[in-house]
């Protein structure tokens, strides 16, 4: 019997064959904090026109927290930022709390991200600093 790799397992399970380094870091951070979550969770929402949208979020913490990991280059374009804002507004309209962490934040200051995740889970949001 041929042994399947962990990479192929995740490719089948999550629809792609790799995780980015920041996603792996957040995954291990959530595990370390003993937070129950889903990775690449699908959420269905209807817009004002009645169309159904299915979004795949990076991390979903029950019952209503969405954590997105954004790449500095890919998600930093004006067009991508507009799409993310529209998607976030639709998710918020349906009762989800959406938080974004940039790749640079995760890679260079994981303690900051850890403190913010703990704050999100414990208090239900991030205070303005």
C-alpha cells in the first residue's frame, strides 16, 4: 500500500496542496492556545440582491470569529483591498466578526498576534490602540 503524504491529504481536504508560512504559524498558535477552530472553513451568505456567496475563510473560531491571514503582496493591491472590504462587510452583516493579520505582523511579531487572538477570543474584540 502506498503511503500518502500529509501534503496530499491537505490538498484533498482543503482544495490546495500547501499552506503559506504565516498560515502554518497561526495554525500552531491556535493549537498552542487550545482554541477550537476550523481551517479553510466555508461560510454561506446572501447579499442584498439575494445571491448566495460561499466564502472560504482561513480560520474560523466558533461561534462567529473569522481570522484571515493576508499576504503583503497579494492582498495589498487596491483591487484586492476593495474585494476584501466588500466580503468583510457581507460577513459582518451576517453576524461574523472578521479580523485580518498581515503576513509581516505574523512573521516578525508573533507575540503581538498571540496577544490579539487571546483578546479577540476572551473579550469579543480588539481594543483600539
